[in-house]
C-alpha cells in the first residue's frame, strides 16, 4: 500500500510547493541508496526516469543495474548502469588496449546510462553525493549480480544541456567528445548531438590487469573531419567492389570502413593539412567503390559534394603533400607483409588509351589494351610477389622522345613535367627502378615479359645477386649444345674473314621449333588453383645456349616452355644455376604472372585506367593510390580470413 501511495504522490503532487525538498544537504536525514533492479520499485523507477530524464527511458538490453536514492521515503535521484559503448576512440586510446583486448575485456567496463535528480529536489551537491555513494558500492553489486569485476565506468554528457559538474565534482576524467554519430543497423547515422566523454577509474591497477602498457600510447587521433568521412563510409554501408563476392557478415561492413580509415591514417604525416588527408581518404575509397567512372570528378560527386571536385583535382596535381614519403611508407608495408627470401621483383609496362593530345606522355604507340598502335600513355611498373601475395611497388610514366623536343616545351611546363627529365626507353626506366628498389625487398628473382627479356642489355644491367626469369619471343634462336666458334680459314679468294662464326654443324633453331620436336621432355604441372579448378600446364626445362647475333652465349641458361590447356605457350630464359630444381623453376613461373594480375585487378575494379588527369604529378599520385587500394584489399582479405 505504501508503494502505491508513494507512487501516486510522486506522480501527481511533485509540483506542489509543499513537496519541494530544498535547503542544505546536512539539514536532511541521511540519504539512502537502494538497488531496485527486479524489486517492486522498478516500475516506479521506470516511470520517473521516463518522465524526468531528458532522454526518457526504454528497456535496457544486456547487463543492467538500477538504483534509486531516497530521503525518508521520498525519491530524490535515479541511476542506472549497463553495458558500455563497443568502441569509443578517446576511451580506447586512454586505456591503450588493442582491438582484440577491447573485444575480449570490454565486460570490465560499465556505463552510467541514466542519472537524474528529480525536479522537486533543490539540494546543493546532492548529485555528487549520490553518485559517490553509488560508485562505492557498484563494484560489489555488479560482481554479485554478474560475476564480473569492474575496472572502469564511463558516461556521456550533452554539453548543450549540462556542464558535467556532478561528474567533475566526483573526480571523473573528461577524455574528449563524440563526433555526433549513432549506430543504426549496419552503419552510422549522423545526429549532430556532440557529447562529452567522462571516465571514472574504479581500480587504479586496471592497466596491469588488462595487460596494457602502464602508460597509454602517445595519441595520434584522427582529425575530426577525417573521422567524419570514416563514419560516413560506415553510414552508407560502403564496401569495396572487389569484396562483393565474399560472404560477409553484418559486422564486417563497419570493420572494413574503420580499417580503411586507419590504413590511410598511416600516411598522415605525408599531408600538410588534415583536409588533404580527408580528400585522400575519399579518393581511396572511391577507387574501390562501385562508382562507374572513377575520375577525380566522379569520385568527388559521388562520395562528397560538387564543391569538392576542384579540391580533388588540385589534390592530385598541385597540392603540396609528400608523394615520395607516401611511396616509401607504402613500400615498407609491402616489405613487412609480403617479403620473403624467395620473392620476385617483377617488371612490365601497361598502356592507357587516351583520345586527346595534351595529356602528359600521350602519343601514337603500341597499346597493349587494343593490341595495336594507338593513341595512349604508357607506364613502366615494378611489382613484388611471393607465396604470401603480390602488389605493385613503383612506377614511372614513359615519355616518348617527341615530348622532350622543343615543340612540347610549353605543354610540359603546363603539365608540371620535371625540368631535368631526359628521354629514356622503357627498358632503361625499368632498369633504373629495379636498381633503386632491389635493396629494399628481399628477393631471389626478377621476372619480366618478352619486351624486356629479349633485350640482352637490360638483362646484363640487372643486379647480379638476383636470377632473372625473362619471357622471350617464340622466334628466339638457340643452340642445344655449344658449337665450335672461330674465324673461318681463308680460302684464298675474296676478303680475308675477320668475324667469328659457328664452325661446327650444330643446329641453330627457334624455341617454337624446338617445342614441336621430340627433344623436349614434358611434365604435367599444377601451377595453382583458378576459378575453374587446377591450372594445369605441360612444362619443359632444358639447358640451352641463346644465340647472340648468330653466336652462342658464353654460358648456358635454362629454357622454360609452358604450354597451357588453352594452347597458349610461353617461353622464358633463366640464368638460375644448373643445380636448381624443376619445382623451383615452376614456382618462379607462377610468380612472374603476378604483375599482370595487378593490372587486371587495377583496371577491372580500381579505376587504374579511369583517370582524366593530364599532369605528371597527378598521373603518379593516382597510381600510388591504386597501389594503396590493392594493398588495402590484401590486408582486409587477410583480416576477414582470420576472423571467419
């Protein structure tokens, strides 16, 4: 009966002057605090909080405790504690734990989800008094109820309504502010209500108990505008197009968006301002998205607003951020993720068809995309491959000789071509790139296609510490055995011979003729797993002497012939030692094709050839972002593989 009477009095008579509790705290009887979860008073708690708390009340899910403070039988305050937020950047940085620790130990934190002093209470300091009483008994009550030992508690305060005075007076620590987003379904929705984050330490040894460093790691927080982009990606359930074939869980969408933001934030010191990092993150996510036209304009309009089109274009062409530092950091990531002593540095050229004449380096030249001479740009790319994976590691735009002539001087200046750039063939560019890179990447091999492998000058310039696996043309001439070479005897007629020739009758044949003869011993080899099953091929390896201007090369090399089930045949030379095994040569054969898979994925899914940039810096910056996109996809596939 008394509960019904009290409920009626509180509900209907709280605004009467005679019911107002005012005055100094020490003039009132002692405040009592009751745990009312599961008791007859819980409906009263629900109704009072629903009526008087600015957020109202709805049933709390999961673990929860409800308390009510009384003076005599008059309720003066209500509090509740429940599960904490799954992720708060400021809190997680303060604690210093990893994502795995956070997921496993989050139950050691509780959240003060509701706290209200009822409007008929006008007693100074009663808020901090009640909160202190609750904190002193919370650990014990929580353990008895849930068998979990709390270490910290957290809460959120709306600064537009409150100053957090009660929490500050109770020695809570303010960690920062939220960004105005809330979880909804598979993503986040921006509501704009920024809240201050407070935390209270229940056990001073919490870091030791959690197994984290005794002091938090130095903070490198995401800039607010970058974090806003990250939340926007989660809100739109953004997901990279190449991952659409993977059976993802709902939680994976948020994971991928967060991982992308953290991955791009690795390069934060490459940018002068956080706005540049924001544009870069948007551009990177746009390259991986399902946008049909992945140009700077297309990405800016789809992922942001029309106002950002010019900024995105300038970001790629003229904004002063450190592309070289980004490339070096990226190469370090590749080394950490993929490098092995048995790896291969690969090199190849790739063309990009263009209609106009003003894009830097465009000219009528052979275009691999169309298989004929066409109007295009061409880039020389270097990649790295191992049994762990593969990726591109550097590139340079090929500049046809006519672009460095006087007629193109003004166009070069407009497109910001380096003034000291000199003409180099693609093979020379490749040789220089490899020379600069090979010391950074542990490797055993260098792989290349026939345009490089048929150039003896290129092969001779390669680092002597690496073996080459170089494709050759089908009409390449070879000797199966080393013939006798010398100057033919003078017959007494005509000019005396001075040039050496082959003196014996050893046959000089092409590799395509050899593969049709009975001198080749074939073995069926599984080169890996494809989308339709094992990739089988007939492979033959034998020692031969390449013909150099009609004469045998001094030292023999391996000739590797691979005939696939689709009747495509490839030929390659390798200067690997005679003691190398057949299996090792087959493995090198598989690594060689990785760079072509990079081109295929880049052009099919990542907008590698969508760009409309005309300038030298924009072309190279676009390509580094394509490389970043490919490596991020590798990283996230590894993460999802471990998770599932």
